[in-house]
C-alpha cells in the first residue's frame, strides 16, 4: 500500500519554472521565451520502479519520478509546459509530463516527471 504523503518526506527543494512569452526575431521566426522561476517548493521525489516503460526509459538514460508537493494557488497553475529545477543542483532539470490531484482534496499534487530529458 502506498504511504500517505507527509511534510517529513519532503527533503528536496524545487524551483518550478514557466516559459516566458513567445516572440519573433528580426526575420519573423518564432522564438520561445526563457524559463523563469515562478515559485520554489519543498518536494518528495519518488523514483518509479518496474514496468516495461520504466525499464525502457532507463535504457535511454532517463529516470521517471513522482514528485509530491503541497497544493497551493501557485502550484495549481502548473501545466506540462513547465519544468522543475533542483534548487541544490541547477543542472538537474525535470521535465513535467502530467499533473494530478490524487486525493481530490487539494492537499497534495503529484507530478510525473522525467530526469535526463531535454525540455
């Protein structure tokens, strides 16, 4: 049975970042804006194990995680266009795949992320 989320398990700190507005260069080519930090949150990272998809991801050099964070007004704005960056290691960028509210009570959010994937 899955363990209930608690604050004591939140040992990581993540910067949740949103991409800036798109713009056009001098030749009219569309350009994506840079990521900027919207808020920083404590988080629990749970590596996914087993399953054919998880094993295939490891062969390609990626590791899927479930990230648990507390729900708040800012965290409920997160979409798959965002990314999470480890506050202690800026080179560790997590690509957000899905955002769910598992208990439907707005206490916690779970993010399915991939470590090792270009965003």
